[in-house]
């Protein structure tokens, strides 16, 4: 099927990156968020990130202008009914995502593919709350979206082959590489990454190392671009905790128990870079 118009729900960290790469690849993008202020901030950030690519010689100034011209913000979710592919990139909370699908589904065209950028929640369960489980997929980007090469594609139990192939074609047009994952808690990337981050928090909690020694050990000792605690701050500690809870509940194994220190930071509102405080202080 031919996808020309992409609707994105949520203009936060992931949603604005997804809008950025879709527009650059030539899709018309309708970016939805509940507030006009959030939309304005997201489009300003896309402008800044595109400019960064112009300055580094990755794209031309004309490509930047064309891409920006392809993005329109709307606070009216029902407008996304006019798109061919919807990528939901709202908060990583199942109740929020289901409420969005319930509001959106009555306005969708029959052919529209509905996807979620969820990093851990069951695709099969989300799909079952829509009118189109066969046209529902997991479409999971990595942060920062314009830089990271991977998209995880996750089929729910009912996802049909044409839907999978259409999403694969979108990933290829974005210039990215797809990894196909089965629908089990946290899929591939977060099934492996989050226990590592959680273990780094335990390492801190138990006093094995300081924040800087844990991060230097992993950066210099294993060639990771960021240490695990720096990466946790970058992803958001609330997101890390939400994913650990999905693993813990979904796989019912104590090895996925979230570290109490991670829980405490989230309870304090120390969520990492976005609140200017996490394992590091960004104030
Ligand atoms: N938009 C566009 N370009 C961007 C960008 C953005 N938002 N952020 C960074 N860049 C570009 C820079 O312009 C630069 O480009 P060049 O290579 O052309 O110079 C390049 O990315 C590197 O950026 P910097 O030089 O500013 O900084 P850096 O070298 O320290 O790299 C980083 C930054 C790319 C974020 C790197 O530290 C990194 O790869 N970190 C690990 C990120 C990671 O693991 N992400 C996955 C998280 S897990 C996830 O997302 C899944 C989930 O569900 C939680």
C-alpha cells in the first residue's frame, strides 16, 4: 500500500524526532499533541535539529526548508483520521495509549495502519483495544531518532503480512534498518538494555562504584558511547522504571526487580535530563 501521509501522536522527545525523519524522507506529517505550546516547542526543536544537520553538511538548507514545510501541528486528534499511517508516541503508560486509540479509531480511514512506538507494552494487548488488530504494529524508534539507525518492528498476534511489509518499506524509506521482534515484554532492545541500566543502578545503590566510576568503566571498558547512568538520564528515569515494571510483571522473574534507588529517584521527580536532575545534575 502507498503511504503518503503520516500522523504522529505526541510531540515529545520521540514524537518530534519521528516527525523530523518522516518529513526529511518526504512524507507529509501531521503532528498531534494536546497543547499548542507543546507543538510550538516541538517544531522549534525540529528546526534546531535540522539546522544541526545543515551545519554538519548532512543535508542542504533547501532540504531543511522543504522538510519543515511538510510538518503541520494540530491539537485536534481527529484530524489524524486523514493519514495513511499513524505512529503513536505518547507517554509510556498503557491507559494513556488506550485512551488515545479509543478517541482516534472512529475517525480513521479503513486502510490506515495504526502503530505504537511503545518501548515495552504488549502490541497484541494494545491492538485488541482497536478496531484493526490485523493493521496494528509496534514501530519502535531509538533516541535520538535522527541519529539512531534502528527501528524495531513488532508484530502482534493478529498483524497481517501486508501491514508488516508496508511498515518495513517506511523504515527503508527513512534510511533506517529494521529488526523484527516477537511480541514479548520489552521486545529485543529494552529486554537487554534495561536490565543492564537497572544493574548499573544496583551497582551504585550497593556502593560498588560512584556515578562517574560506573559510567567511565562502561564507556572506556566496553566502548559504549554513553555510560549506563548517563544513558538512563537521557532516556528518562520514569521510562526506565516503567519498562522494568513491564519486564518484572510480564516475565514474573525477580531478576527484573527494579532497583529501589531507581524508584526513589522517580518518586522524587528526578527523571534525568528532562527535569534537569537525575544521576547527574544539569541545573
Ligand atoms: N538531531 C539531529 N542530529 C543529532 C541529534 C538530534 N537530536 N543529536 C545528535 N545529533 C548528531 C550530531 O549532530 C552529531 O552529528 P555528526 O556525527 O554529523 O557530527 C552526532 O549526532 C553526534 O552528536 P554529538 O557530537 O553532539 O554528541 P555525541 O558524539 O556525544 O553523540 C549520541 C550523542 C548520538 C546521543 C551518542 O552519545 C549515543 O549514541 N548515545 C547512545 C544513545 C542510545 O543508546 N540510544 C538508544 C537509547 S534506548 C532507546 O531509545 C529505546 C527505548 O525505548 C528507551
